[in-house]
C-alpha cells in the first residue's frame, strides 16, 4: 500500500467553537511518519462560548502559540494540505463532525472574496480544493468491526487533547485498520 495519508486533529473552543490548534501527521501505507506538525494560537483569540473555554481549561494541555490568530493556523494547515494533496495524500480525521468539519469550512471561508450586493465577486480557489470525501477513521473502524472507542495510547500519543498526539494516535489506528481489511 503506497498511498499517503494526512491525518489531522483540531482543538476548538467547545464542539462548535473556533479551532485554536491543529496538527497533522503524514504517513505512508507502512505507517512511516513523513511529516508531523502542530500549529496553535492563544485560546483567547478563538471564538466560542464560556462553557467551551471552561472545557478547554479543564481538559486540554497548554500549547505553545506558533501563530497569533485562528486564521493564521488555518492558513498554515491549508498550505500543508495543498502540498500533500498534490502528492496524492488523502485527508483523514478520527471523527470529522463537528470540529474538523467546521475547521475545514473555515479554511475555505478564509479565502472567499468579499461579497457585494449579496453576490460573491468570484469563487475562491479553495472552494473545490478541500477533501472529497473527508475520510473518517471512526467510520472505517466501524465498517471493519473494530472498536472505535478503545484508543490505548503510546508515549508519542500523549497527552490526550494535544492535537499532535491525537493525530499520531489516529494515524497509527488508521494504518492498523487498513491492514485489517480483507486483502489489506
């Protein structure tokens, strides 16, 4: 299996708030990590409800900011996605709704032109550059009869809710699931 997989994870201010951190791991079919990167901005820069901020504070490790705003982290992610997509990578999220799906939609919206008189002046080059379909690890594991919730972590997959650790966990589980397929 020679396919490339870009597995990503987003941390957001609650389930429906704005993403303040993203990480991705690019692996080949053998599970070799070709790239791993995390981008984060201060949590306070991301939109969301107080309840979401409380959840982040109680459950997510502090992440050193690499960018100033959520739009800057989305820009960095989109540049990486575009690069790896051109090399044949497929985008995978553990469970894409709602956090990763909202993040991808925001990536597209960031590049949309200004709207005048209710009509956009032109399409964005990102309008058709996203993943289609967005593949989900949870759906693949479910289809194969594998447990979708047992996620025993290795040291490089800790701490939970660090998007890089979570992406590494999902990448490993993806490769394991692909190998478990009939003929995989």
